[in-house]
């Protein structure tokens, strides 16, 4: 079984299409939230992801803010103004779709959240300390998180309970042998100084995690960002991936 793992699409349809094409035929798609915010294509991204076959998606902090469930004051100026513009752009049906997303999804092999297991919407699992605090909050072999936009893994050592933080080179096939928290990175706004869209392929039978990057036409997205009046910063950062 081949499961495409995507997160933090952030209304970037060009990056999303590049990922869907690069991933090829998959059996399921698991999406870790933040379909919208920052980017120019919120309706298109919601409609594209929600109509994929066998898709499971959880709610991100930007999704919650757009629906009015999360407070815009928690965001910095440029992120906050993107939330307000996104609300204007979106159809009621698509806002309702975001509203209906669960904060946490427990599947057979994996628990899906946007932020962290104990605080699904807002906490960042960014270092070993945050990962350690979150391991008691899931029972499945792996947990999948997004939110930091940084592809990495936190592995709990069976023997001593220590956390190993790992990053992978693209195309590397990582065999999952211990309880692990994995982050596929961001499709629509990578922040590791690699502008290519980030995603992963999980195989629940083989218990393998393949992490990938794919280039996309970010200049086309930059033009659309400026056209709809989103802050220029959200266009500039796509060139370098920050
Ligand atoms: Zn995000």
C-alpha cells in the first residue's frame, strides 16, 4: 500500500499539482492540515484535496483561523492579513469543509495531527524535547505531524527511551522499526531553504517512509499572490524556501 503524505499545502495549487503528479498512483492520501493560508488558491486546493480518492485530512491552525474557530490575533501581521484575505476569497462550502475537519485522526498504523499530539492545532514538534513530551499521547506505531514545515523524524529508542532526531536526503527509504513521529515537510511553503515542494510516501505494510522533493513553477504562484493582494513576503519566500 502506498500512502501519499502531504502537509501545509497553504493554498499553493501549483506545488500541490507537482506533488500529486510526482507521487503517481497512490492508494490513499493523508493530509496533515493547513490547506489554506499564505497562498493564492485556497478554493482550488480545498476542492482538489477533498476530491482525491481515499483522503484523510486533519485541521491546521490556518484552517481553524479562516473558519473563525482560531483567533487571528495569534498570527503575525503578514500571516494574519493572509487569513483575512483568504476568508474573502473562499466559498462558504469550502469554509464548511475546513470547519468539518477533525483535529486528530487515529488510523490503524498512524495518528495524524497538524501540530502535536497533545495540542493538535498549535504546538510545534520542532525538537527532541517537544517530541519526547508528545510520545505518551499516541498508541499507534507512528504519528504524523506538520506545522513546522521542516521534514524530519523523531524516533524513540526502545532500549533507553531517548529521542533521536533525524533528517533524510530526498528519495531515501527509511525503515520504521521503533515508535516514530514523522513530518513530511511542506508542500506549499517549504522553510528549510530548499524551495522545492516536500512530501512523503508511507508504506504501512513494509513500514517504510520515503521522503521526496519536487520542483514547481513558484514564479507563477508569486504572480498570483501579488494579484490577489496577499503580502509580498509570502511571494518572496517561495523563491528560497523560508
Ligand atoms: Zn503551516
